[in-house]
């Protein structure tokens, strides 16, 4: 369904604020569908400061007049109203964009006129306004025995633990060029997109190792833990729909590749020495998988046929990554 043209007569502006909260510099967001923010010449919004990456972020305009902010893998991150973003986020009038010591005010007093609610089966373009199909690699990491831990230590204590865990896990995913799609209780769902599928799979594997190492050492920092924490992990590669598909407009991914990843992760708690499972399409991008990983066939919910997968312990995965470090370095 084709979106109607932007009928808003209001100018959309981006104001740089100085220390006194007054306008320091102003950019008009018009005449283009995207605006890059960065330190080097040639970017649409040039911010010549050491804390700004060469190509730091991008503002994209949708056909319905809305604007989305995306971080382009910057070193210091991009923030909206003090909160770091990891996926495209829809900008609202008055939002403050933070890049290091630079603060930018998004100014759009009125939004585009909304079309009438749909009367037929077609979706309103405001519901699906930023969607693309792409091959992605999904990583699911889940803390084992979370329910028992909550019953033993209490919900409030476990809630504080999860806040610490999710904060560190987000940094580990970002460090390995991934994107945190969401946290679901004691689990994280991260993704890697882009044309180099082999690099994406191996970055996800490195992330799983890093998350496991961090989680297993929490007992040293939190002496009240009743037992050492462990995670299970699963990777899956395949086609997914990416965009603001949720009713609240938040960016997410959906598709069979996601569902299978969650099903595969649940297998790690049922098999001894099985800490991480990879779907067949992800395993295709491994170097010599038959040598390091055991082949499995799992029957998972929603699939008539068994799903072929490869798996191993985190210890064996570390050996694989170490022995192939030189080849993986060039990916």
C-alpha cells in the first residue's frame, strides 16, 4: 500500500544547543529522505568534535512525515533523552539527541495528517511504515535456572541482578557490532545484519562467549549468588522482516528464523555439554564445523520436520575460535 505524501506545512528542524540551552546552530530537515550526522566533511550535519564518529548517526524521513534516528555503529553511542539507542527509534517533537557533549533538539511542532482508519484488510501505513526483508543472524542467550533463582533470592534481588546483567550484555553485543533487539526477562535477543554472513555468524559466536564469561564470573562480584550462573545460547541465520512492526512502533524483527532460534536455545538445558546450538544455515558459515561441533536433529514446536543443528560446549567453542583466530581476523 503506497503511503500518501507528506502534507505537513510545519518545518522540521534540528537545533544544536550550547551550554545555556539556547540555539547554537540550526539545520532544516527537508529536501532529502536521509541526513547523516558525523565529524567529516560531506555529512549532511557536520559535528567537528573528537567525540563524534566520522559517520555517527542518520536521520531518515518516512513517506508519512515521521523521522527515525539510527546509530551507525558509532564509538560513543547515540542517545535520545539520555537513553542510548541500539535500533532505529522514531523521533518525537522536543526529543533531545545526545552525541558525546553535543546536544541536538528535534523540533517538529506538528506531524503529518494521519489517514482515516482502514476499513478493509489492508494495514494502515502508519502501522508498517519502515519495513525491509533481510538475511540476519539471531543470537539468543538465556540465564539457566532463572525461576529457581528468583524463588530462592526473591524478585527484588533478582530484578537488581538483571539490571546489572542487561546493562553489561548490551555493551558486549555492541562491542561485537551487533544490535540488541530486546530483552525478554532473563534472555537477550541480538541480531547481526549485513552482506558478510560469515563475519556476522562469528561475531555472534564471540558475543556468546563474552556473555557466558561475564555471567559465570558474576559470583565474584555478587557473593550472595546461591550458585554460579550459566547461560544457554542459540544462533540462527535466515530471512526476516525488519521494521517498526509492533503496535507501539518500536523496531523489531519477525520471522521463522527468530522462532527457531528460541526453540533451539531451549535444547541447551536438556543436553549435557551442549551450551550453544546453531541452526544449519548458520553452521554453513563455520570453518570446518564437522571437526569442532556435533550434529544434532531436534524436533521443535511449529516444525513438521526435524531441524538440523550443530552444537558444542562453550569450552569447545573457545577452542574453535582460538584455532581459527587468524582466518577470522580477516572477516
